[in-house]
């Protein structure tokens, strides 16, 4: 059956059983609780499954375009993983349940798709006796497999509907591998998942409460079933992929061998080109464009990965336009939107490809050089600074650098990369302030003519007003057109300007037919609020009526962080001492940073106690009360003032419960419970007697705890224990490891001593001195140094020792010179220089001991000969 036949057969089967056939929804989910991308057929039905929306129809069926990048590193390497795929599904919203879902899946598998019933397997959740019993009417017990939560309990990866599932597998026969019993893989391949959503689950997948009704949500992988029915290795050999692969073959001038042997690199790259072209086509078709954030970043990463693999195949011309044309030809009948949007899709992908191709070659060369240098230096790690340069200068997503490094057997210092990214963001904020400073004269003219900006953002997030000034490149302009980056001044605005540690608002200003995307908001001249914006559409003209709308979700998250900062401040002073006053802060959506003077680190236990107190105070639901008063009255009531802020005669006070009262112009929630949660990430020094606490807030804090819990569960699984036992088990493992290492070290020292004596006995005598030059197979490069010193001591008298070893693509040299010979001008680095060159590296060190490393183990014998000759010359022989 062709892919088109499979789609039609599935949908018609369920249409005949009173299911509403629903068109595929966008890859950009509408429901705010959904993941970043539509990952399955059920995503468009979340409101029905969770009971948020009245059910319009009790049964539905669809063929849903879906996207996931969690396994992007596996795309192209095996027959099953894709970032874009089609998911056939049938759904019941409080109507039929397990018995009918299983019966219809069985009937369609046999009658509609012609699968052999003797080759079908089913898995069920280990606690789902009901599903297991239903399956016994169709399958023998030995082909019904119970599995745990990781395999047979489905949820979206975020809070939402979830429940146990039953998966159908098909044994494709011995030509796809030998197995004993059930084994999930390329031979016994999953093709259909029947999910029985019964519960609302939290962010870690744990059931929280029953759903209003029991639902069925199934997902049949179209490409997988096509591979089964067409009897080909995988999705890439099916009729929907073959035209795209063939176009990639033509561009590369190579033949696709349809093999999954890892050594056939061309096949991997051809599959990646075809697969990523599908992803890009459909995501751009749904209105996502390459960018550095969110879905746009995912798209950029996928396109740039494809461009790199085009280069691996030797393609020097642009490829995305050709590949997208092939995707549209292959899939346009089923998805007419990519036909109508073909020109726009190809243009966006081509622009991203052109941008990256211009720097790809230079970036690859830089990375290759850095990896070569790292190897010569005896390390397998690429510095975070190199990864940052590749990202910042050459447009390499970090994931691409990680992938290239992995292919070369190396890793990347991701911690250093993250630190450099944070520094860059801070510089960008400072640059924004400098840009506004450069516009000072133009802004001063606007202030003189129109007066100060009225801030409305405490009461509302949207307002109407007047556009009173536009500044571009430091100069006033009467109008701005699409593509311009400008500074916008309104007579009144709900946008909060960065101040008091709180970042500036973002959002949208509509001026007539023009739309201006506000990317930052700053204060200028003490009285103006300046919106830094991009004109996304139309022409903005000074004097126009405007509608200003703040990004409400972001503002809400920032308000939670600001209230949390006040609570943290009060709690820190109570725990550490009254000197721990705020010396700096950053209040952002979902996270905060708080600096305070203190002479020593805050202990882990005390930090945990502070976090507990903060969260108890948040849960107490205290009123957050902002009000204006005189500065004198604020002093009288003990309101805290920050030294870096300037205050007028009338000040704004924010009072929380009976423990916090501060002067603050920022935005806050109305009750502490609205913050949700605070998770302290850590505490560190930022200078002499200055400490910094960083924390997550609200939804970000919940996600942080979820990640920690998942990590703990993974560790517990690895050490074969429960999360509660994990720490003790890890501690015991580390103790055992320490003891084993100590024993190994004692044994190694004994071996080194014995080996040193054996080597010393081979010494060549030149006058009163001895030369030991030898190749020592099996000795790691790192141990050569210790062995050379041991041999020198074993010789007893003036000696030169030169030892070399090589294995696994690496080689090393170590030269040790006794102190008696140093006075005669014999230096170890000079003796080691030529030998190190023979193994493809360089040597260095102190006069009495030098080492070197290289990547030519085949040169070890020559290195020993050169070192021996140099030693003889040094001794005058």
C-alpha cells in the first residue's frame, strides 16, 4: 500500500464507525498548555480530553502532521527516527473505551492493512489488567507483554492529560534481524499506540486527579506502517520519502544504498537532507521562521544541520529550494497548504541557508583546528569559548557544535559556553542603554515639546495614546517603515521601562495600519519612556493614534519574580544578618538574581532553610500592597531604600505581610501565593565580600524541580534503587570506587617499580652516564612521566631516560635527566624536541623532565631512536 492508500484506508475505516474526520491542525499548538510543537494527533484535542471545552463530537479521526526534535541526533542513523512525521489517530471523548479501541485496531490491522495476525504483538501497562484481558480474545498470552511506566504510560512531557497505553508491534521477519522473544526494534516494530487517558498528570507525569471523562487517544505512525506494508527497511525507503531522497541523490551525485551500516556516511547524510527538508517545509508552512528563540530556533537548528550534511556530501550549491520542491511534489496532494505556500516556504529556507553557507566553511575549519589542537594538548574537550565563537560569529547552534565534536570523539565545555552567553546578554542590555544615550538630543527635543511620558502600567496592560516621537539612528524622523529599528515615544504607555533590577516590557504597538514589535523598554532623561521597536508591517507616522499592548504573559512572570525578590530579600536579612541588603538585582520572567554583601559563603543547609522560608511565606497568601507616600513617611515606617536608587519627595512603597517593606517602582502580583514557587539554584561569590543568589520562580521553578526529580530518578535507576536510596547507594559506590582506585594505585606503583628495574637493566653506558631509551607498549601517555622518573631513580647515577608509547591514535614521549647531568648542560626539553616531532607533536617541561604528545603512534619507534641519538650527542659520544 502506498502512503496515500494507508491514509485513506484508516480515515474511511473510522468514518464508517461514526468518527468525525478532522483535518490536521497546525504544528504550532493553540492550547497554552501544549508543548512547543504539535507532537501527536491528540494535541489539537487537549481541551476536549481535559474537559476544558464542551465536546462537539464524541468520536474523531485525523491524520496529523507532527514534529519532535528530542531524538534529532538519531535521525538518519536508524530506520525509525524522524523530526517530522504523520500520525493517524482515532479519538473518543467520554464515549467508547478500551474494548472498542482494541477491537477496531485489531480489525483494521487485519482487514484494512492485511497484516498477519500470527506476527502481531501487544504491550500493556504493567498495572492494566483490563487491557491485558481484552487482548486475550485476539492474541495468545505469550504475545501480550506487560511493561512499565516508561514504555506504557503516555503523557505529553508537560502537565496535561495522560494514562496507560497499549502498543501494537509487528514482527517483520528474520531478514530484519534475529530476536529471541519480544524485542522492540527494527524487526519487531511498533506501529500503533492506543492511549487510554484517564488522568490529569503533573509536569513529571504523575497522575494528579481523574479527568472528567475517560478518553481514547491513539496514534498510528504512518511512515512506520508504510515501511511494514511496503516491506522496506524503514521510512526512508517508502514511497513518500523516495522522491525526496532521489532529489538529494541528484544534488550530491551519489547513490543511496538504503543501508543502515554506520560506515556508509553518504546514506546518513542523504536521509538527514530528506528528513529535515520535510520538517522545514511544514514548519515554515505553518508560519514559523528561523530565529534565535523558541520554535524559530528549532527550525534554524534543523536547517543548518541539513546544510552541513549537504557540505559533507560535497554539495557546494544551495539545496533547500530543490529539496522543498521535492517535498511539495511528494506530499502536496495530502497537504495543499504547502503547495499554495511553496514560494514563501522556499524563500524563507533559502534565506536561512544562504546566511549559514557563507560562514559554514570558515566555522568548520575553525572547529577542526581547535579539535586538532586539543588532541595535541592531550585533551578530548573543545573549549566553551570556541563553541561560543562558532555560535556568535559563524551562526552554529550549540547543538551542531556538539554533534560535530561527538562525531570526532570529543565533547564541549558547555558550562563555559553558557557563562559567555550570559555575559553577552548583559552587554546587550548595556548597549541598549548606550544607544538611548546617543539619542539624547533628539529625545530631549521630544520631552521639551510634548512633556514626560505618563506611565499607566500599574493599572492596565493595554492603552490608547498618541505617537509623539520617533528616533532612528540618533535622529528624529517623521515616519518609519517596515524593517526599521526605531525608538518610539508615546504620550502615555502601559510599558514598564527597565529599572530597579526589573527588565523592560515587550509587546506590540499598533499605529493605524502599522504594527511595531516592542523588543525592549528603557527610561531616558528621567521622564521619558522609550520603546525600542521594529516595524513589522506598514508605516508608523508621528502624530498617529496608537494602541499599546504589553506581552501579558511575560509581564506576569516578571511580576512574580519581582515579588519573590522582595520576599527573598527579607528572608536573607533575617537568616544572614541585617547587613545583607540588596546591592544589585535582575528581575526577569521566570528567574531572578540577587546580590548582597557578605563575608563568607552561605552554607547549603542555610540556603535550603532560606528557600523553605521563602516558599512558606509565599503560600501564606499575604497581601502585596503598593501605595504612594512621602519620603519622610516612608522613612518613619522603616521602608528599605536602595543606595543606588534616587528618590523624589513622593515615593512608591511595596509592603508584603509583616516582614517586607521596600521603596519600589516595579510591578508585582497582588498576593504572594500568585508567585507559585521559588527554587534557589545556588549561591556564589561575585567579588570581594559580595555574594549572589540565583533562583527560578513560578512555572520555571516548577520545571526546575521536575528536571531535578527526573535526574534523581535516572540516577536511582542506574544504581538499582529508589530515589530515597539513591544518595546512600551512590555514596557506597564512590567509596568502593575510591577503595578500588587506591588498590589499583598500590598495584600500579608496584608494577612501575618492577618495570623501572627491568628497563634500568637495559641501560647503555656512555662514560660515567647511562642511557635508557625504550618503547613501552601498554603504558598510557599519562603514565610515561612517572615511569621515566622511576627508571631514572633505578639507574643510580647520571642517567638520561627516554620512553615512548602509542595507542588508539595517540602517542607520547617522556624524557628524564638526572641532576648530575644538568650541570653539564644536558636539558630534557632539548632531548625530547625531535622525538616529539616524530610522533606529530611538540614537547615541553622543566630541565630535568619533559613530556610531549602527538597523534602519530606509528612514529614511536623513530621517536625512541631520535631521543637515544640526542642523548648520545649530549654526552659527547
